């Protein structure tokens, strides 16, 4: 399965989870420090739009990654899927939110967003009391990406999506991926 197909599968599962959230659930806390479910869903929706814009537009700005109402999730997921499917494999993508002028290969961009989608889907299900584990193929892809997330100030800044890594020795792959991103399974 290609990384874009795997990413699509992750987005499809996220869509099932996000669209099932009820209004009364939005104030629930999430594993993302300082974010309730409403803030997390707004972040996720904005990331979809930001990544889609970045894949299509040579010069996206920070505003393209801004949180958006989660009611726009289905359209944002479809826009991102369409952008990735139409992008040439050699596309270099500017992710202004990550670095103001560094371009990343499309494959790396897909991996970054896959990690974000799968982990934040787990965050949502955890906030709802489930904390489901992704299938082994998604776990392997997320673990590979989690090992690439750099340590540093971006992980300790207010509102950071990923906290500093926790000890990850002798853990199963999903627990290791979560620990590398500062979460406990």
C-alpha cells in the first residue's frame, strides 16, 4: 500500500471518529495538554486545510494552518485527499507552520500528516473514553514518523501538539510511538 493510500485510510477513520463527536463532548479534556476536544478538532480541521493548501500553493502562509470549526472536517479531509492525489511525486512542499522557508518532499509531508492524523484520532477516541489502537500497518507508519520528530523548544511551547518524549524502552510499537510524542498509552 502506498503512503498516500495509507494516509487516505487514516483520514477515513478520522472522519468516522470526528463526525461522531457530539456537541456535549466538545468540552472534554484530551491528551493534548491544554486542549479540550473542540480545540483539538479545530486544530485537526485547520491542519487538513493547511496541508492541502501547502501541497497546491507554492507559497502558503501560517494563516492557512489556522484552526477551523470542526464541522468543516469532511470537506477538509476531501480537499487534502484530492490535493495529495493530484500532486506530482517530486513536489517540494513549503509547510510554513513547521519552517518559514524549508521545503519538504511530498512523501515526508504525507508522513507528517499521517502521524498527526492517526495520533490525533487516538486523542479524540481517548477523550471519548475509548483510546482505540490503530491497525498494525498504521502503527508501523506512525512509529517510523514519531522517531523522526525532533526534540527541542517546539515540543515545550504552549499549545505544542507533541510533548517531550517519554521513556519508550520495552514498549509495544503503538505505546512506543505515543511515548515518543509525549503521550501515555
